[in-house]
């Protein structure tokens, strides 16, 4: 089965989700929009389309023109029934494609925060086997409203709308795919000014300490989540 992974910036790829899918025999084709790589004419032939994160906002099409084409392609995925997952910016793009508002959250989430499943979330097949609350990695300033007809499945104390599912699409505000301390360090260095503004001069050091503490738990829960995604894709 083929998977299309769409990157908005080179540093933010499919991470541990990609590694899991490859281990299950999926072939992943990566499109890096930051490098000017082009999307295919349609999502036909792909079992899953992954829309990754990035530092840009969904409403910055003038600054990042590729967002217009990405949104058009995402809309095609939704209408053709292609299984679709959006991570952080990708989740916000799914919300926008479904007519929901994307806006500034009341505060930025940068680092590790507890995710809580909603009442619908604990019954959602994609989240079966996960605890009601567990730590996840976050790096965002925007948030999305829940689209009409979608099911709100996760929240955090700072950001009410952390995840929703709509027919063939799953939108996540958090980063389940983060792969450990080297990746967190790379993000921290690339987005250093934002990190220091939010968390001070010791922001990188604190982030790495948190990652060392919480990463084993995230990997355990991500593995459960990814197995559920595999069932969602294959029906078995």
C-alpha cells in the first residue's frame, strides 16, 4: 500500500509514524513543498495522505503560495474518500478545508503537555487502548474550531481542540510522530527565537530534559495509536 507524506518544511516529516508504516510494508512517497516539489495530480492510488506540520499559518498563502495548492489537494482527498491524517499545521488545514475557523490559541503550547481524551474520544476506535490522559509533544500557536459533522476527540488544559475525526480524515494538533531528543533538539535550534521568547534562555535545556522524561511514554502510546491506524487503513 502506498502512502503520500506532504512536508511543509524539510525538518518536519512523518517521524515514528512513517517508520511504523514502513515496517508494515507501506511504501512512503514524500513531497517537500518547501523545496518546490510538486504534488501529484490526484490522491488516487494512495491508501493514506499525511499532511505534516510547519512554522507557517494556514492563512499565510501570500507568504507561502504552495499552501493554496496543498489545500486544493487536501480538499480532493476529503472528497474522494482518501484516508487523510493532518499533524499540527496539517490538522489545521483539514479544519480549514472543512470550513472551520483556524485562529490564534489563547497561549502557545511549546513542549510537553497532558492530552485528555473527550467522552467521544475514549470510544473512538482510532484511540482504543490509550489512557484517558497522557503526555504529548506540542509546538503551536494556532488552534482550530471543530468542523460541523466532526467528532471532537481530545483536548488539553491550554487548547480545547486537540483532535477531531471527520469521515475519512483525522486531524491532530499535537505531535505523536516526534522521534526523540535529536529531533527535538533540531526543532529547538531551528525555532530558537520562538522557544526562547516563550520559555526563556534555558528553553532548549528544559525541552531536552522533558523529552528524556516523557519520550518513552509517548512511544508506548504512539505504538498503540499507530496499530489502530493500520486497522483503520486495512480493516483488519
